[in-house]
C-alpha cells in the first residue's frame, strides 16, 4: 500500500502536476489522520471494554459479599436474640415470691454464658479501597460502599466494647465465686462448702452476675439494631448492583 502511494506521488511530481500533487498529499494526510483516529477509537473501546469487564467482576464480588454479610448478620441476630430471651426468662423468675439468694444465683448462672464475638469475613470493599480501584466505580456507588463499610466497622467496634465490659464483669464473678459449676460440685462437700460460705460473698456475686446479664443483654440489643440497619444498607446496594449487572 505504501509503495502504491509512493508511485502516485512520484508520477505526479515527474509530470510537474504540482497542484494535483498538493491535493493528493493533503488527502493522504487526511487519510493518515483518519487512520490514527480510528486506531485511537478502537484502543479506547478496548480499554473501556476491559474496565467494564473489571467493574462487572467487582459488582459480582460485592454482590456475593453483601449476601454473605446478610446471612452472617441473620445468624448473629438469632444468637443474640437467644441470649436476650434467656435474660428475659431469668427476670421472670423474680415474679416468684421469697426467692433466696442461692436460688437467684443459680437462675442467673443458667442465663449466663460467653459473649459473642462479631467479625465480618468479607473483604472486597477493603480490597477496592486499598488498591485504589474503587475509583473505577461511580461516585454514588463509592459513597454507598464507604457508608456501608463504616457502619459495619461501627457495629463490630461497639459490640466489642460492650462485650469487653460484660466480659470484665464475668471475670469478677470467677474471681469472687469460682467457676459457674462450683456450687454444684460442692453439694457433697459439707466441710469445704461450710468454709466457703464465709469466704464467698454471695450478695456480691449475685450483683455482679446481675450487672453482667444486663450489660450483655443491653449490648446485644444495640448490636441487633446496628445489624438490622446494616442489612437495610446491604439491600439498597444489592438492588443497585443487580441493575448494573443486568445492563
């Protein structure tokens, strides 16, 4: 093709047809410019296609993460509600008249148990932020993901804080009264039990248990509210992602 155009130029120059040569040269330049523009357009199209494919991949990963977060939130809420129910059942025991301190401690121990640790295991949002590729997404999606990530961290942090307070109270119970099953093990140990009656202040133990159960239940209620709001945020983002994936 290049040889073909060169022959035409040489022929026009040899025939002293300068005006025709000039017109031809301008036309050739225009063709070259058009070719460059077409090549740039094709290159831009390929780059945009790669970016769109990458965005679709991220949309699907985010969708999978958000669904996993919702399932995790549902399971966590179920566990927290179970603990709250035990606390409510424990409080209903006080409707019985003449409840002894020992009976109250036993009932509180039945409602006691470890606090639940909460940690979401999904990572796509953090990966997008750390790599800077979150900038591939539109501003609305970036804002919603940032808000969602902040709310998720807040739920984890606040629950950990409330759990640490409750955990400190549980440690005090162990320090003042021993293991939760100690009283049951002492039933056949009259000598040891008689000695410990004076060593263990049951009133203090009971009050600490009361504080622990209240703190755990209150913290659980706060966490459940946070998880429900997080699920609402997730549903909103999921609806947008499904729309973008179908486009």
